[in-house]
C-alpha cells in the first residue's frame, strides 16, 4: 500500500514548479504600479531566472493542529495524532504529528481544532444518493405515526405544491402506523384524488398509488404483475398496492423530474451527507440519469461528496464505463466500478427469499428477483471486464444461492475481485463461513438490525435468527465487513450505526444487554466498517478511509470523543465540520461554507487510468 503512495508523490511536486514560475511572471506583468514597460519586462525576466535556477520551494503544507485525532493505520490499529499536515494543492495528507513533534514554521494555513476529536471522513458503503436527494425534496412520510397523519401531510403538500404534475413521496410504514394492513388507493384518494399520488414504502419494496396514478399508468383489472412482483387486489380490483417488481408499473408512469429539479436533489443529498460526516458514499443502482446529474455537478465543481457508483443495470454500466471501471473523475470524486444486482426483495414486504416459509405467512417463501442462471450469466459477464458485482441478498435462501454462484465464478477468477453481497441480513449459520472463503465483502447496515428486530422475529420465528445480522460471525470467519446505512431506507447518519454495531441496542437501549449480543463488534471494528472496510469494498483503500501520508485529507471535527463514549453518547455525536480533500466543505453553523476553497484548489491532479488499474 505504501508503494503506491510513494509513487504518487511526484505528481504534487512536479505541479508546484510550473505554478510558482507562472505566478511569478504574471504577478509582475499585471502589476498596475509598473510605470515602465521595460522595467516590467526586466523584472519579470529576473524573476523567471531566479525561479528557474533556485530549487522550487515545496508547496507549504497546511496544518490542522490541536486535534484529538484518531485514525486506523494500514494494519488496522487505532492510532492517535494531534496534528494533521496536508498539501492544500493536492488535498492529500503529508503527515500525522504527535504532540511532541515539531510544527513546520512555513505553513500555507493553520486551522485550530481546539482540542476537538478529529476522525477520517466516514464512508457509507451502501446508499442511494439521488434517492436521498429526491426524498429530501419530496413528500416525506417517514415521521408519520398513523394513516390519518400521513393523509394530513399529503393534503398540506398538495396545497403547497400546486404545479407538480405528480405527488411523489416515500417513507410510510404500516407497521409503525399500527394499521395491520397496507394503505390502499382509497385511503390516498381521501387526501388527494385529482392528481396522481405515488407513495413508496419505507423499505423501497412496495408502494401505494391512488386511483389517478393507476389511471395514468393504465392499470386495470386485467393488469398482471411482472415476475418478482405482486399487485394487491380487493375482489379482483387492484387496490393500489404494488410490491417489488410490480412497483415498476406505476414508477414508469411517473414523469422524470426536469434537470434543475434533479440538480437540486443532488445538492440536497450532499448537504445531508456532509452534515452527518459522510465524505464518500457508494451509490447502489446508479441510473443513466443519476450519472448525468453527478457528472454535471462534477463538471461544475459542485460534487463535494465522493461517489463510488454501482450501475443499476448492465446497459447503463456498459454505456457509461465501456470495457472496465471508469477512471476516478474530478480528482477522486466519482468513479463507476460495478453493477448492483438483486437476488431477492426485502423482509418487510415478505419479498426476501427464505429457505422455508415465512413464520407469519406459511404460504409464502419470498420472491427470487433473479434466478441462479441469470446471476451466473451476469457475474460471468461482469468478471470479463473486471466490473465488481454488488448483489442484494436478504433472505437465507437468496444468500445461499448467491454464495453458490460466487463460489462457481470465483474458481475461474481467483485474483482480487471483492465480490459483494449487499445486506446479507438472514444467513443460515452453516453458510456464514462461505463468505470468508472467497474474500467476499459482506456489505451490511447495522441500523437495519434495530429497525427490523421485531419484524424479523415475526417473519422468521425464534429458531431461524442465529445467522441474522451476524456481523461478528462474518468477521470471525474471514469476511470483509463494510458498513453503511442503506439511506434513504434509513437515516444516513453513521453514528447511530456505530452505536448499534457495538451494542445491538436501539435508541431506547432496547433490548437490555443487546439483541444476540455475541454479534456485537468492537469499536475499532465498527469504525473500520465505516472507514477502511468500506473503502476496501469500493477498491479505494489506497486513498480514503484513513488518514495517512498520501491519503486524501477527508476528515471530520466532532463535538465529542467517540472512542471514550457510551453507545448512547456515540449515537448523539454532532459533526461540527466536514473537510474533503483538504477543503473545509461543510460547517455546522453556516452550511454550506461559502468561504470553502474552490473545488479545484484542494484536490489533486486527475488520477490516470494506469493508477486505477494499479489500485485494483
Ligand atoms: Zn439499498
């Protein structure tokens, strides 16, 4: 790992020379106080000669000092520092300082952390960037405690947004409402019946449409659900509820937002992520439209959060990336590395594929969204071009199937492929060691454990939960663990995730002692899940995830010491400042920071494709 850092250093040095030279000449030439053109030329020449003959002074570093700093080192040990030196030009760390180390006298700038805790920027290994953004600007029902409350919100939103062609929202959860059933089109009509309304469930695996939306989508009594989906009916009539693949029937009728609305959504998403200290996110299921929004932001210097992208479908992946992962774009801000695939649905809507029937629905075993042959074909196709598959598998049946497919493909591609299984929520304990055998990445979301606990117990019964959310067993049997939140399904704040990972307790401290407490991980391991582990999962462990020489100066200033705190205290952590690539990108009191260095200043030279290959 150190080799690649050492090789990268010359980039920064070679850049600083021409910059210095050019700056010296131009400064003289443009100076309004130069009365004689000749003097100006002479001065400029002298200046240029001096600049050429003297060794170019190294670009002065910037220093974040007086920090209570923590990072993992390359061996996974937690190390401490009080000063962080970084090159403001490349945006990369040049050194960590101990309290006893001398501070350089010549500094580009000094920032006093005032003794506060500083950690590397956190990485969410599984999120949906545009989903978060759209959610932020759409009707958000996630806080509603009853159907009546949701109906009131729909009415208010409708009145406040008279020009919208469709009212789109998400976040409802009939379990929280205590409804005992899904909401129906009639329930939504009671709030808004003129314009189409489409409301996606909190887990993204079911939605409810009103009658106007069903009309717009040409849904009739004779409409059939596609494979892997279900249309719920009352007496043969579609009642407004569309599950998993059937959601597409309505979704495809929703007009795509205009580009300015999409740009607004990305801005909203970035602001939310920055405020929670998420400096890099893996984007699961990037569409061609999403990619164009990300590229537009990158082109304009408005992409702050680093995004590691997994395309939503093969066509999009091949269109965008061609015959291999894209280079890092915009100085390490954006890269497409692979494809998101689905093996099954979710537990809440009983779409997760189980090995045996649901305990609370004995006639259902879930939905296989892809069969084994399809998965084999897709993984073979991806492997040829070194694209990384990230396969959603929640039920024990789906996980077993995916493990078998990976095992088969992995015998042909024995080099570093980092097969990813997303969620890996319910795994038969006999299958857990299979994760370690081929270096599979278990990309898991700690907060799902607390959100799903009671529902998972109902769906599976008491005897099939031994391998549920089994983070510690995954680690002990050699799997690579990457943590995330699956936002906007959950809040993207990683600190509750850290708290849950070490406690297996929810925000109310339930259950006492932690749910299946042997599956807790240590604080260092949890921290690794949101830093080095998540970086590794995206082939980015050579540049993000920890603070060390050559790594991007992505770091957070926190209001408390998370390594000297209870889970309850960790959960309440407040991010004060978020720095990315050596630039202060977000400040709590005044976000986004208008005085932040311009995007092109703090970040390094474009990474060449060679380097990307080397990184892999
Ligand atoms: Zn997801």
